[in-house]
C-alpha cells in the first residue's frame, strides 16, 4: 500500500480531481504488474478528493484507490483486445492546429478549471480539442519536461475524447478509462491527440482516443465511458 495525493493543480471540476489523471495514477501502477496481453481498466466510483492522503493498493488481480473506507477508484486487468477499435485515424499536426480554432470549451466549458482542457487552469495541459466534423476531435500537444510521465498520457487521452461528445448540452464526467501506453513522447515534441465518438447508451457516452508522436507513431490509446451529470453538483 502506498499513499498518493491529488494536488489542486490536477483538478477536473472545481471540487474534485481530473478523472484521467486519477485513472492514470491507478492504471500506471496496475500496468506494472500485468501480463503482456493485459491492459488496465480503471473505474471511478466517486469524485476523487483532492489534497488528502489516498491509499493505493495494487496486485496482479487489481488495484484499489481509497480515502479511508471509501473506494475512490478501482482497476482491473482486461484483455488488450479491448482496445482494438481505440486507434483513431490520425491527422497532421497542421490539421490538428486548425481544428483547435473550433474548440468549444473556450467559449463555454462545464469545468473551466480542468487540468487537461480547462482554459482557466494556467498550469494544466491546455489542450484544445476541436471538431473535425466527422465525429472526431483533434488537438496538438507539446509536452513540457515534467509532463511526459505515463500518468500524464492517461490524462491527455481523457478530454479529447470527451469533447467528441456534446459536453455543452450534455455535461459529463469520466466514469471509466481503459488505456495502453506504448511509448512516451519526448519533451518539446509536437504530438497530436485524436478523440472519437463511438456511441451512446442512456446517460453513458462511449469514446476512444489516440496519442501520436511527431512521426505519426501511436504512443498511447484509450477507450472511455462518460457519465452525464449536473455540473452544479461538481463545481
């Protein structure tokens, strides 16, 4: 068992941690003990509390992130085949840059302090996933030296797929993230992240996302489940 903390910088909504970052804390720890044909799947059970000690327990059977007796997130191994359809067709860095001009979160964002895509979080990733017009989003990312750790790759895979949904008319938070990180980007490398809508099921929205390096090589990919919520309960 180890202790981890979600610092204020890594918030999603104003009162809880960013879902992708917290899933990354659990998922990267679990990935280190899994077989080669397995990937971690992390389910968030409650809004992750910030600036408190959380207990993380990991074994090949799974992982649990707890705050006292409360289960915050749980991770389980799943077959790597679960991510077969998670590779989103890429675009060039220039095309992704153009798509950013249409990023809807700049005008209206349900969680403007989000570490990944919040326009009010000056210390965040500052991603601006804009629509490509075919159910995909695209944005650029040039990671700083302190943001190339795999946990930040999980975070970077989070919001670009979220914005493939209607986050303005259908505000949602991350419920589950299954991710695989094949390699890490270099600091200062011009990367592209794609998101794609896969479908909806009641309050749930299913998405995929892929991170590409400057040579068009897949660095990481993920499938996500988003849950529609009332933003007022989180901010």
